């Protein structure tokens, strides 16, 4: 039943001051080099590894809360304590350089705090300190493959801070930083038939994440703000492609964007996922229906690129009345939902906000009995109080921790020039999935490729991949007698089939990941058996792989010569067919397995189930029958041309055959069919 009790502003003020007075007392009680560092403020979780300075669970968030109390209550003790804590925090940061510039998890959070403090009384010294702290943000953090592109802990969050700092300071070096970050974020984008998305190193989700904290909307939020100030066509292009994938992520039956994240927190979590998948629990393979700020609907709506509806508010209302509330946090609880609603015009309709604020107030009151700093601002009880304070101050409520720098307070700036062009980005994206094809075109027909990339007014409904496929198909048909187009047709067929398998929607990314883990677990039991046991087992080509042939050896394009192998070199290597094995994989580069010609016969020995020992004997007999020229060619292919004695080669090849078969079994190319009479 909906609770319609209205919380008085005086009650909220009193509650807020209870929390504020506690923070001040704790600060004075423990005179530590870093304020509140004696407490249990640090709560390690999936988004924070224990950074004491950070915004989400660390000191910066606590100080930000005190500043909010000051702006609403006017009590000088709050701002004085905040300033003392800021001085200590600045000293700590100067003495301890950081390689982590995450917005909520690293040094960018400290800079965010200082910018917010600057906006209270415009102290220019704070801007100077911010500029000092931001200097090294374009070093390891910017270029590390382990840095995500997300708003919460990655490049997008740092870019947002750099943009705001530039708008305040007008320091030209920050324009270079903006460009460097845009280039890196774009370079990390993944192109799909539905648009572009981002996935961090070692992430294995169902699909591209629709979460504001760790997904597409948060990056959209930053690019949209940047585009507002500089009107860059390349940013408009990226935003259009992200809008496409967000539209494809909408689930009608849920009236929501799917929550596609599947975080592997630890070995226990992974084990539980594997067990569920093994037992046929299909729910873990389906997108969730979340409404929270970090991964759900409320965060998506902050970006303002998607529309809030009455149905969206109904979902919030149903959630509040369900009795299933397990979290009051900002990160993934009702405090974050409430702050997100403050950014939408329908927030005060249907009594949803009143109900939410009442529940947040009750939770904050209960927490007073055992008040502590566990979890900080985003994961602790003070998040509920932060929401209540923001909800009662209409003048500042749209600038909150869940939507940093939401208001656009500056004029457009013609000094912010994004150096990337739309054609640059299109080429980067297409190279990520059609690497060899783009390389071939760049050398064989550069003008044709340039004209295509420059004509970027593509049909937004079909997207980059469909557009490129149509372009290549037309190009191949345009001149049937052009030998270069023969090369292109052969290569494009390979890469297109590879992509078709990779983007096959019958299995999602997370399902493939779990399938691989379970397969490896089972297969390793077999591969660890003695060779004497293995040769008595039947082996066959897996039905889960696809074997295709090409006229030319396109692995040559992976060498340092790359696209220079256009005419003579390709013609010299046309002794096909060349065999490529395609399989499901989590990474596009792992889908394709090129097959050395010397092992082609070995692979086809297992077109039908055959005892491994029998296959090895057949290969031995085949080698014995080879004439001298044929043997010499085989020796060259397997890279042992220095061996002269046939028998020596046969013994060596026996070992290579068994090793290759084991590798193929491990990779899922072959499968072992244990004989019923064999025991493991």
C-alpha cells in the first residue's frame, strides 16, 4: 500500500544535521593524517577496491555530503570541517601520485569535489590545485588496456572532469586532453549490427551494458555534454550509433532496457553461474529488469537521450510498494532512484516521489541508532540523507552526484575542436571487425574506400555493418574481370562468415563464455588421461565448428607486410584451398583458427568418428608413401625442412599429430567420444 505521508523539510533538516554533527565529531575525535580514515568507511565491493580518497566509498564523498549540508543549513561548522578535511586530502594527493583517475573510484573524484567547493565561493586557488592534480591523467590511466571507458571508473568519467575544468579555467592543454580521451574512448568502441557499445577487458556480459555507471548511457551523457559545447559531427555520429543500440536493447514485455551485466565478483560467483548453467537455469542468460541508477532504467533516463514515460514511473511505484526493497543506497538502491527522478519532469506525479522520500527518511532514521560511515556516500546510509537534502532544495537539485555537472552553465566554446572526423571513426570501427578487408582496400583501392567513408550519411536504420556489406557486394559485382576484386571477394567471404557466426543471436556472449568454461572443465579430464588411453578413443570434428576454404592464404595479411601483399605475393600464394575453422568465441579474434595445409588431411581424417590410433597410423602410411618432392614440401609446411631422414620426420610428426589433436580438442575443433569400455 502506498504511503502518502509527507516529510516536513524541518524534519529532513534535523535528520541531516544529526548526520553532519556526527561527521564533525568523528573528525575532531580522531586527528589522523586523513580524516575519517580510522573508521570502516572503506567497504570493498565490485566497483571499488579500497581507494581511501574516492568519491563513492571514500573521503571525497563524505566531504561532499558536508558541503551539501552547509549549502542548505548555513552552519559554518560543516564548511569549516569540510575545508580542513579538503586541506588534508589535497596534501595526501600531492604526496601520493595516482594512476587511477576514475570519477567515482579515483582521483577524478577528488577533482570533482574541489570543483564543487570552488562553486561555493569561487576560490581560484582550488582551480590551480585541480589543474595540478589533472596533469598526469593523460598517462597510464588513459592508455592502459585495463582502464574501462565507462563513466563510473573509466575514461568517460575522467573526460567529464577534464571538460568541466576546461570550461572553468580555459587552459588550452585541457583541449588536447579532451581530444586524447575522445580518441581512446572511440578506439575502445565495439561495432555490432545494432550500433556501438563498450566492453572492458575480461568482461563477459550478455550484451553491451545499458547501465549509466558502467555502460552506454554514461558515455552518451559525457559525449552529449561535450557535443553541446563544440558541435562536433563525429560526436553526433557516435551518439546516433549508441542511440541505435539502446533502442535495440529495449524489452517491450518489461517496459525497460535490459540489464545485460553479469559481474563475476569472485570464484564463488563464477562457480554459481557455471552450476546454474550446467543445471539448465536459463534465467541467468536473460537480461535483468532493473530500475536502479547504476545499471537500470533510472540511470538510462538521466542521459536525456531516452524518454521517461508514465509506465516508467509505474515501475518505480510498483517497486516501492512491493515490499522487496533490499537496498537504500545511491548506487543500486532507492536513494539513487530518487536522485535520478529529480532530473525528470514527471518526478512529482502520482505520489511516487513522496513515497520514495518517506521510505528513504525511515531508513536514515533507523540508521541513526548505530550511525557509522560504512559504505561512504554511494554505498552507505548517508546516501539516503543526501537524497532528502537534494529533494528539498529546488535551486540545486539537478546538480547531484548521480548526474555530475548536469546543468549546462557555460556558453558554447569554439576553441574545443575535436580532431577526429566521422570518416576516421567509421574506418576505426570497421577495421575492428573487417581488419583484413579494410587493409586490402586501403592498398588496392584507397580512393574507393575514402569515397565510401566520406559519404557518411548512411541509413541510420541499417547501421554501419549492413551499409558496408552492401557497399562491398556492389563493388565486387561492378567489374567481374578485375583480379583485385577476386582477392576482395575471397577475403570478404571469409570475414563475413566469421562475423555472421560471431553476431549470431542464437547464443549471447555470456552463454558462450559459460559454455567454454564448462567444456574446458570436462575436456581437461579427458586430455589429462595417458596417451595410451587417448589413442583408443574415437575422435570427430565437432558439429559446433564451421570449416570454410579460401583461394588465398589470408593469414599473410596478419604479417608485418599486411596490405602490401596485393598482387604478386597473393598470386604466389594461391595454392589453395586454404582452410579456416570458425567457432563460437567471446572475442572476434578467437573465432577464426587458420589451418596449416600440412594438417588439412589430419583434420579431415575425423570427418566421421575414428579411433585416434587408427588416424595416426593412416597419416604414418601416407607419409611413407610420399615421393621425395612431396616429403620435402611437407617438411617445409610444418617448419622442419632441416630434417633429411624420413623415419626421423615420421617419429617427430607422430608427436606433432598428437599434440595438434589435443590442442584442437581443447579449442573445441575436435571432440573425444569416450569408448564405453574405457574407464577414466
